[in-house]
């Protein structure tokens, strides 16, 4: 709009086209292979995303909400409560930021997991919009394969059914954390609305519709959900289905009354699930030193810690992403 004075154009841009993400802080660990980024959104809300480099891939863990309303007591994000949904643009911008960082070294984001802050299926429209923007061919999108995208949920059954009808080939990850309703009611409060049987039924329908194996996420908590009988029950519920169990040693979070299972207990749990013919692996606890591992994202604007987690020298606001 060159017919307007430059000062007016600048003021209008600041008012109508706010910056999507402003870098507040970056922390790195694992010799720089894991980086956690704290972003301030245009309205002051804070979110975090994590970039993880592996020998054969680069995974970006993105947030879909500022905070989370699911209230899982072992998760730092859930304890913070929900601030708001992220827009499609704010979700995509996290991946764009990762791409720009990797471009300095000739790399690219190959995998995306919606396992950051928030419940993705509680922000359904914007998450699906982001999936399309991320996976559409260049130049309309980023050209990432849908098969390299994982969408996580604590078990919002109607949204899982809706996702199954989208015609996408993304992987579904169900944060189960307990095979019985008694324990899951406490660990995942939404279970009081949709019980284990309903959640798994929706997951099997998703697997049938897409042909994709469902990832069952299970945070192993000492003396809470790690008993041998629960391992056997989990294995029996999943046997014969397109499923893979992703065991997650509980990561420490401030104020948590729970801790990770003992190594021997974890090993027995893995063995018992596998005895039912179910594939099971133990997740790498990457990013613990910078509170960037599963369940640790809290987006706190506090001074960076010292020690093995090194702060990236970058002043607040030095990195920002425009709307376009």
C-alpha cells in the first residue's frame, strides 16, 4: 500500500500482522543434538518445541496448544492448565523455525510428532490444517511425508473417529498409560468420559481405516502402573492388533509425587508385554537435562539452568517469524 506513508504502513503491519513466534530462549543438550525452543506468541502466551537429531532422521516435536486442559497429574504441561489453542500458522511456524535452524548445516526436518504442549485432537481443525500445510507438496506446503507425522491423543474418541475419516496416512499415538479404568481414571482424567475399551476400539478402527500401526504410549510409573498383572493385561488387550507399545520411563517434573520404575521392574514389564506377541520398545529419554523430554514441557520464562544444558547465545526477540 505505497499510497500510505511508510510510518502508517509500519504501524498497521505491527497491529494487524503480528509476529507469530518470538524466540525467548533456546537450550541444548546431547552435544547439541537436542534443542528446546521457548517461543512467545503475539499475545504473550508461551509454548515450547523440541528438535531432535538422530543418525537417520530429524524429528520435530511441536505444540498444538499453549498449556493443556487434560489435567494428567504426571505431566508438567497438564498441570499448567490451558491458555488457548494455537492457530494453524503458529503450529507450522514451529517447524519452519526448525527448518531454518537446520538449513545452516544442510539438514531438514524429516519427522513431526504432535507430542509437545497440548492435546492435538482438542484443537482439531487447526491441527489438521497444519498437517496439510506440512505435508502438501512444495511450494504450497513443506513436502514432509504424511507417514512421517504422528498425532498424539489422550483418547478423545469422537475426534479419533473423525481423524480416521480424513483419508490421511499419519500415525496415531494413544497416550494410554494404564490398561485398566481404575488406574487410568487417575492418570488420564478424560478416561472418566471415554473408558479404556472405547479408546482402544476407536484406535483399532483407525488402524483398519489407514493400515497404520497405532502407537500405544505408556509412561511407566513406580508402583502405580508397572505391576506385572498390568503388563499382562496390556499385552492381552493389544494382542492381535496393529499396535506397538512405546514405554516411557517417567521423566521428573517439579512437584511430582511419582518417579520412574526400577530397572528390573521395567525389564519384566517389557518381557511380559512382548510375551503376548506385542511389539514393545523403551523410548529414549532425550532432553531430560533441559526439561525437554516427554511430559516436561511447561514453557516457563525463567533463567536458563547452568551445567550440561547450555544456553544458546541469542537475545530475546532476535529470532521472529512473520505471518507470511
